[in-house]
C-alpha cells in the first residue's frame, strides 16, 4: 500500500572510488525493501565494500528496511567493509534508535561525516591489521 503512495527510488553514485552512495527516496517497507537489497547486492557483486545509504528522503521505514541494513552490515563486515546510514529523517532515526540498529550500523548526519568515518576505520585497519567496523 505505501509503495503506491511513496514509490521507492534509489540513486547510485560513487562519491569516491572506495565507496558507493545509495540515495533512497520513498517509504522503505515490506513492499520496497527488496529493491534496496538488490541494489546493495549488485554493488557488492561489483566489488564495493563501503556502503553509504542516504535516508534523508525516507519518511517511513519498517522492519523490512532495518533487516536490509543489518544484512548488508553483516555481509560487509565479512570482507572488512562497512555500512553507514546518512541523514535519516526523524521518524526513521527514532526507529533505528529504538531497535538498537543505530548501535550497530553507524549513523552520520552528512556524507562528509560518513566518509570521515570510512577513512578513520580504514586507517585503523591498516594500523592494526584488523577490521575496525
């Protein structure tokens, strides 16, 4: 139902060679979460390991959207990658906080902040030889 009211659109760009930005607009729910999962899997298949997911255009997200974020996080960790949520709307941020997802998946307010986290984690990995994510 919500997919008809708020169709999902996902714009994929490469702000840097080592990171992919997925800008999501529309409701992220049981009807649309699979589309985000497909985009993430495609980028993973193409060798991307750092995922930046801009949720500033997502007015609503249910457990299906959270599951996509958590599964992507788990897959990225297996290859020393990372997932970063950027600028979630207040309603989405509340869900991320209430469910504890924001304790697992990093949440940044801006793309620049998320890229700074990517850099610091990569530096830590290089220094220690382990995954910092």
